[in-house]
């Protein structure tokens, strides 16, 4: 994990879809150009939603903990 | 119908990371180990094979990109894909994390043809996950699997009943699911190289050589297979509960081996308790650092157990009577001779306390995640988890749905 609490803007769409659109990291707003992959796992009985997203330079893994209602930056590649 | 995900782990990684698409990549189990779990088609085209060490892969294909696998991604994707299958038929049997059989016989009145179902499945998987699969459609499981292997990647092969003899006539026997290298060698010594030859072989000759499976072999050569697709929840009761782990590095320190044994015992015990089974036989498996030498021994107890410390003590009892010849690469514990039981409260106070403590530990771990509460000697930092490999027995549901890291 790189950051365990961060600001992420998302669109809750129809069909219970969640689409992250930007996040704050290193005092900068990163606009998400594409969500390349999503997956879910469980930590105990808390559902954790993972999003592989990319901005203009890097690939990030954002994780939403549905029990804690927090977002974390769990992975980073490139840049 | 048989569905086989193409280079599954590598395809998922390429879908998740656009930088990897179209490039030769190899997926490995963890940072500490060096064996290639699977590779992309671009890497396979350059000679990279599953099971190669990273250095061998790099020597074969210098531009090979090594990616550490993320099992949660794969198990989630596999579970979702199996849910898609169940939109077309309830009769879905997961063969492994990346292969399933579907019996669509009773769905044809809704969806038209099996090819139509296959095209829809392929399109939905591609749309949702950006990965491809090969599908085989045939009159039975054996032929459907053979068909799915005939066109990779992204294939769809149909073997109709009237095409079965023609398809099998020149097909090498090794292409049949269930005929391994050893069986192939035996059959080759009988001058049997193709399925056509196997199907025409005198049954008595086969049974003299192989016993009762001789009949089965002849049927396989003829493309006959009557085994049903066994759907989720209708499988036979599990026969054993086990875990094995390749260690992060080879170890010879007895204290470290014992700690690892305790961790495995806790994994086996907690899964057995979750599914309310207990067993009498404990099997310990050790593979040495040279990769090729190994041993397995078992002990059968007088009573059924599923508490982690009891499993640990039984496994340790086995370990203590063996002198380890080399550092250890892999350890495995299996609990078998199972009883699917209703829980029984122990008579004695100490036993009851131990049971209640275990139940409290299990319910905390169920709520907050595995190993949230564990034995002191397994505290973070002391635990050397090793590489995490999804076992072939993994299934999307039930006792075989192992929580892989």
C-alpha cells in the first residue's frame, strides 16, 4: 500500500457500477483516462473493490474498502 | 461445451496494464521464487514455457517482462466468468481456475445452438475483461476438451457426432485429456500412436496391459465418454482438506520449519472448521531444495480432529521421526479420512475452553480477515509466507474455494 487514505471522485452509475474519474495524489489532481481492469476481494467480510486506472503517465491501483468507506492507493507502475 | 481461458493469468495482466499488451510477459508466483507460472502468447512464440526458471525464460527471450501475479485478480475473474456460464445453463463444472465444462443440452430451446451460446460467451468475456478464450463444442466432455485445444487462442471448434471418427483418426493420443506422458509411452510400446489406433485396438489386449482402465482407454480412442457435467454444489463430498506452500527460500532451521508447519496447520484447521469437517489422517509432504526429491508420510489418529494445534502436533510427530536430508523447499499438510459432522461439545473444561477460544478466533478472522488473530509465533514479521500459487483444485465455490493471497 502506498497511501491508505485519499480523495477520489467517482461516478455511481446504473447497475451498481462505480467509475473513478480523478484522485488526489502528491498535491495534484490526477484525471483518470481509463479504468483498465476491476476486481473484488474480501478482507474478512468487508468487500474491497480494486480499480486499475491510468492517467497520462502511470498505471495505478485504487482500492475502495466498502466497510471502512475509504480509498487507498495500493499500487503504482510507470512514471 | 468446454471453455479454456487463453494464457489466463498473463492475459489478465495484459488487460489490466496496457503497457504489457502485445509484449512477451511471464507471470511468476512471488518475489522470492523464480519459476514461470504462465506466459503470454507473445512469449510462448519465442519459446518461453510454463515451469521454466526466470533465467531460462530470459535466455530464451531477452525482452521477456516478468510480472508478479495477483491471485485475487484471477480468482475474481474466474468466479465472474463462471457466473456468465450460469446465465446459459446451471450445469457448469469448473475443472480448474481457467477451464470449465458446460452442458447446454437443455438450453438449446432458449438460445438456439451451442455455437450461438459459445459466441455470446466469448463476446461477453471479451467485453467485460478484455481477454479471450477457446471453446470446444462436442457431444461429450472428452471431445469438447479436445475441441477447445484444437484452436488457440480465441478459437471455436465444433465436433459434430458424425465428424468424431474423422477427427480422431489421425489425432495423437497425447491430445486426449487423461493420457499423460507415461501412458503415452506405454501405448507407444504397443504401436498405438493415434486415437484411431487406440479405438481399433483389441480390448482384451488393453485390459491385459492396463487392467480395468483398458476398456476406458478403448472408449476414449473411439470418442466415447459418459461422464456427466457435475454442477456446483453437486460434487461428491470432499475427501481431504490440504494446503501446501513453497517457501520464500529453502530453509533448514528446525524452528523455522515448525513455525511454517503451524501456519499450514492453522490454514488447514480453519478451513476444515469453516466447512464443519474433521479428519483422522494427517499427511505431511516435504519437497527438498533440489526440487526433485521429496517424501510424504501420514499418521492416522484414534479420534477426529480439526483444531489447528492438534493438526500441528500430529504433523510435527511425523516430522520428528524423519531426518531431513536437505533444506526444505515446500511443505504440505493434508487432513483426510474425513467426517462431515455436527459439532460436539467436549466433556472436559479445558477442552471446552480451547474450543471456545478457537471459535472466537475463527469468528474474528471471518469478520476482519485471515490471520487477524493468530498464534503468537506466527505474528507478522515472523511469518515467511512464501510464494502463493493457486492450486489446481481451486473452485469458485465451496470447501475448495481457497483464499489465495
